[in-house]
């Protein structure tokens, strides 16, 4: 008897019982559902929730693989800075890959293991089917947290994010906040010292020859915030040979992922482009303030204000947030005009938080969560505006 037949037998055995959702979820994850539409429908499409989630995961996998190599590269480059002179020669190595797998894959395993366990528990308790919404969240979480975060801390945050960020609202499709960003926010406010991101991660760097400065240093945003010299070139920032969260560093792969999501019509190009436009607009305003002399080098805000407005796109996680977070179809605006407003405000507020909060110069997740809350309001006023314009045209026509 094959695996598919065995699972089908278990489904029939536990049909109508408490554990039925768990067996149904496992069967549906591995195979197509037994009940499919063959005819008589008015709308036919090959996409479903599982295919949509898998498409986003495919767009994230290159960032994950690059992040694995980058974890090892940052470790060895922090110990031996000479490796940064030729990043391409020292990046794609087995040492980097093995060390990266050793540190990154546990984050993925814990994220999926804990998150799906909570999903299964709620499905069994409530008696509904297990939804595929956590497939993307489980991949996003390891990509947006520091690589050295303790696994127990990540477990607590995942439980909080799934329960408070999604299940209390009714599950997948009912949540008003992005679950992955809810997890990130919990970690930031509950364990701020672990999430500050002001040091370069080095594996096993507790005490090394009594010279911690030789194996740790400021990240790019931390350097700008402290008005310090940045040691990374623009090409390093663009390709991703820089420290940061696992999935945010390689801007070129994020752009490739964005094009893939736009081509497959999974991600909204309006939100992506408007978020980028908002970030560039806020950055340009800060550049004008610096050029006018209102803010001097003595100001604690000068470092990030003086960054050329376009460079904000290749430092930090603004691009990653615009492509993979802001485009969440559940928590984003639904109207076309609302998407432009929603995305622009995310980019605008992100750079504002980045500049005015030097202690934590990365505000993308806070900006997206804020706009998640206001997305229904934006759509409401867009719809009301459309109704008023149509009523006005109707009155003119009947006059």
C-alpha cells in the first residue's frame, strides 16, 4: 500500500473525529485534494492558496540560500578583514555554506516546527481545516531576524505571532496584522538588546584572544546613525556582501524576487513601486534639509539624513519589506488607488523612523504594521470618494 493510500485510509478512519484536520492537512500538503472541480463552474483557475504560498516561497529561496553563504562569509570576514578585498573569490565556499547551514537552518526548522504545531493545535481545537497561510510566514521569519537569536526566544515569538497576530482574528485571511512582522515586533519590544543589530555576527565569538573589536563592528545602518565611516562599497551593498538579517542583504536577489512575484501576479506592483517612491521622497526631503544647512554634522540625525536618497534602498531592509511584507494581500489595501497611498506611506514613514530613531535605525516593520492598521481606512475613503464622484456625475446627467 502506497503512502497516498495509507494517508487516505487514515483520513477515512478519523473522518468526523477530533484529529481529522491534522490528517487532512498532511494529505493535502503532499497531494491534491480528493474533491476537485471538474465542470459546471463559471470561473476556473489553476491557482489556490497552496500554490500562491509556494510561489512566494520560491521567490524567497534565493534570498535564503544567499543568506546561508553570507552568514559564513560575515563570520570569516569579521575575523580576517582581508577577505573583503575580493568578496566573489571568498563568498561561494564550502566553509561559508556549512557554517551558514549550521546557523540558519535551525531558525527555519524552529520557525516551521513551532508555527505549524500551533496551527495544528488550533485546527484540532476549533475543528477547522489547517490553512496554508503559515507556509510563507514560516519562511519569512528566519529571514528577518538576527542570525544569532536564541532558538527559545524565536519559539516564544512565533507562538505569540501565530496566536495573537492571526488565530485570535479567525486564522488565515482574517488577520489585520502581518504575522511575520508581528513576530518581529514582539522580539523587538520584548528583547531589544538582541534585536538592535549594532554588531556583526560571528559564530562562537564570546571571548577570542581578549580582542572583541577584532571580530565585531557596526552594521551599515549603525555606522550611519553614529556618524561613522562606512567600510562597505556601494557594490557590496547592492550584491549583499554586508551584515544584516539573513534575507535582507542581497538587493539584486530581492529585485529578482519582485519581478517574479509581479510576473506571476502574486505581488502588487503598485505597492512595491509606491513604497520605493515613498522612501525616495522622504530621503530626498532629508537631503534638502541637510543641503540647506538646517542640520549640521553636530546633530545626531546628520548621518542618516546625509545619506543620498537613493542609497536608502540598498541599506537596511526597505526593499525586502516592500517586496515581501507590504504586498501581503490580506493586510494590505485592496483598492488600486489605496495601494498607491498605502505603499507610499510605508516608504515615507520607514525612512522617517530610520532617521529619527538612531538607537534603532530600521523602521520598515513598524511602518508596515502601522499601515496594516490603516489599510481598511484608506480603502474606505477611496471607495467613498468613488461613490461621491459617481453620484455627482449621476446628478449632472439627470439635471
